[in-house]
C-alpha cells in the first residue's frame, strides 16, 4: 500500500471555493496556502494537522522531549516552501512574517515564522523583514472569547521604520495559519501605508476550515 | 485598480493551484461521451504533472465551475471541497487504482481519509443474517478504532454506515452519484448526516451525469467501488451474489494490494464460486473477528 500522504509541497490559491471560510478576506486578496488544517476533537490524522501541532508547540514546552518535533516541523515547512516557490520569488519578494503575539522580551516569544523563512534558502540572499512588530504581549487568540478584528490588531502593531527601505517589488506576508484572515488584513493595511504601490500577497502554511478546533484545544 | 490586481506575478501564479479552476476544467474534460476514467487517467499518465487546467481554457473552466456551483447551491450544499492530483491534500493512496481519479468532490471532515479505514460492503438485498453479520463486524472494527467506509447503497452498505454511527464510530461514504444527488432516496437523511458529521466523497462529474442517460450513469457505481478500495487498507465483504457489483471491489482490492476479507458464510453458500476464486488470489476467509484483526494495522492514535 502506498504510504500515507505527505505535507503538501505546492501552493493552493484561496479562490471563490474557499474564500468565504476566511471572512475578512476581500476578492482582490491574493492568498495562498500549503495544507488544510481540519482537526476536530478526536479526528486528527492528516500530516498537515500533525505538522501544525508540532510547529505551534508553545515555548513553555521547551524542556520536554517532544520539543525536537518543533525543529523538525520548521524544517519540513521550509522544505515545502522551497518546492512551492521559485527563484524569482526569492529575488523579488520581501517576506514579512506576521509578528508573534508575545513581545520580544517575553519568555514565550516564538519567532518560528522567521526561523522557517531563514531555512528556505539557507546561504542565499533572501529579503526577510520583521517589518511589523507587536511591542506588547497579548493573550494568544485561542485564550480569548472573541477573535480580534483587523482594526484591533492594527492598533497593536508598530512598523519598524529602520526596515522600510529599500522598497521591495512584492510584499509576501507569511503566517502559519489563516483562520478569519484578520491578521493578514491588518498587516496588509499597514504595508499599504508603508509603500502604497507595492503588490501584497499572503502565504500560509495552512488554512483552517471554520469548524476545526484550535491546536491548543488538542493539547489539553 | 487595487495593487494586487496590477501584480504581474504569472510566474508565481503558475506554481499555485486554484481548486475552483481545476474543478471546472475537470468537468469540461468529462463533457464528452467518449471520456471515461480510463481515457482520462491515460491522458494524465501521458502528461506527467499536468493538471486539468492544462487542457482547458480558463473561460471554459469558469463556465463549468459556475454550472457545478449552481447545481450544488440548488441542492443546498453550501460547503464542499475538491482534491486534485498534484495539489495539496490529494490522497496518494488513490494512485494504486488501475485508473486513478484525478479529482474528487467531498463534503465534511476530510481528515477521516487519513485515519485507518476499512471498507465494509455487500449485497443491496442481504439476508437478515447478512445484516446481523454486518453489524457485528462493524462494531468490532469501530472498537478497534477503524473508520468504516462504505458506498451508501441499500442493504449491507446502509447497515455498515448506521452501525458505525450508532456505536460512536466514524464513517465515510463513497457514493456513485454527484454530491447533489442521492441514491437510493431512502438514504437522503443518512447522506446528509454523513456529509455534516463525517465525510462524503464523490468522483462523479456533475455535468456529465446530468447530460447522459441513467443507464450510462449506473456505471459510476462500480467505479466508485474501485476508489473505495484504494482509499482503505482492507475491504470486508459480508454477502454478495455471483453477479454483484461488490465483486468489482473484491477484484480491485486484490489488484491494489489491499487486504480482502470474505466472511465464512459466503464460502459455505454452495451456489457461490467467487469466494473460492478470490481466496486463491489471496483473499482471507473470516471465521471470527480475530481473522480480520490480526491482518490489520495497529493503532497509532
């Protein structure tokens, strides 16, 4: 029997079939993802679900044996993105990771996205800009009763002015999971103000279907 | 014009798959009486790495995609998805079929495809004992953590799905109609429940199905049995006559290297020769459930 499916190595576009799952996205938003996160309590069998669990392991688990799986997940995602993107993307894109919900000084600060981006083309010049930062820690989205709106997120974010220049050809906003699209839209709005004439796209490791449970609900 | 639209990123776009465009292109390829799963799989085998959209213009793909969405909307299907060979989340195990399907439609929890799956199938008009045997084997499989896959037909299939649900298990239906149709009608509620709480899969092209005669559409039923076998690690046949469509699945399972279990009662029926022929080719005769359990994968979840 053929082995189980692997984590996807090709990007899929969020088109009219799936856009309504991500309520803040507009028709003109060019967003792409690798896998689909479909976990539900008791149903978590796909490579994408396992990868996301491992990738999002919180920093408080750093001393546990399971921690090494986080490093493996970071490498798996970087390998998949290397297959999915081409050298033109490496040359033309400024990759902007969505900032972690914890400030840099916070012990729970997790820069996994920046780590993924650095591991895509090691040794080759890649424009990775932590251009948007969140200076104050907030509870992770899953610990809140309500999900933040793009406007609320925009108010939390600050542009690192030292990274605004040079002007890139394309902004590629990178996040691990797209749910409502609020984080993407917030960053997209900010980047539009930074360089109004630069195209912006979103690249996500996975999209989450609306009824799926949060990763963290699985770990408890 | 928004900056996104001005983006000339065709080099990059060509690396990404649009599921809706692939769905439309696939439907367009099917809209020709000479096209079968066999001819399509041969076409894709001859163009390694190709997607349906490589063979169909964007305008045509959009036209067919609109048709399908319209039909599904009319059938009150508000959420559905597709899996395309070459794009994310397509199950590689489908490639073990003789003529693998390039695209499938689904509703529900896709994740179940990646669970340990066993198909339980059989006659549309089973004996009372056949129904009892179906329920017993499904209960045991559910207890061992398997997802029960069947074809939503009357008889054994229906009993298999219902027992899986009643005993708190998981179930997947691979149907021989488009998602927008139900056969038999009496399973309308069951199909809806599986689509909502579990997983419903169809490989049947919507436009072609509506355009052609019902006698031609009957061919989609045995073809979905081949897919059902490919999606699962084993098939259990509870009861089947000498001419049953279930035997298509028996042949597919053996050909695809899947385990094939045949209940002992089939062997003891003097009218039947197929159980013996299948056993010669590697099928396993099941006297009690342990004959199944010892040949299946172990729990990892």
